[in-house]
C-alpha cells in the first residue's frame, strides 16, 4: 500500500512533467495539509517543493493565509520577550479558579 506522502509526491512528479519546456507547474495542496505544516513553514523546516505548493495555496486561500498571519503574529508576540504586569491578586484568583475547575472535573 502506498503512503499518503508518497502518493502526493508521485502526483506532484506527474504534474511537474506535463508541458515540458513550459514553466514548472505546482500541484495544488489541500487546506488540511497546509494547516498541518504551517509551523514547519514558519520555521523554514520544509523542502522547496512543499514551500512552493504552500505559497501558491496562500495566494488562493484567504482562510489559510489568515491562519498563517495569525500564527506569525503569535510567534512575534511571544518572541519579543515583553513582560506584562497583572493586577494584584490575579495569580491567587487564577490558581483558585483552576483548582476549583480541576476539583469539579474529577
């Protein structure tokens, strides 16, 4: 039985072989695969073939582009190292609520 990744690779190679001499075509990629690989895309931990497919998808899919931009924003916010002050007593109230929630779930 052929695995899903191997099948995608084979489809891509067949697609790429069409119209020799013309520009190389990029096989479309489904949203589910794009969303699964967004972190790797941001970290530049994917091969050039997948990157090209994802970039084409982002040009055509507003939803996936919004998820990409939102994820990039979160990474920037977390990565900037800025610390926010919380109101006095916040930590204690949070711990009490979490303890109550845990007790109710058990």
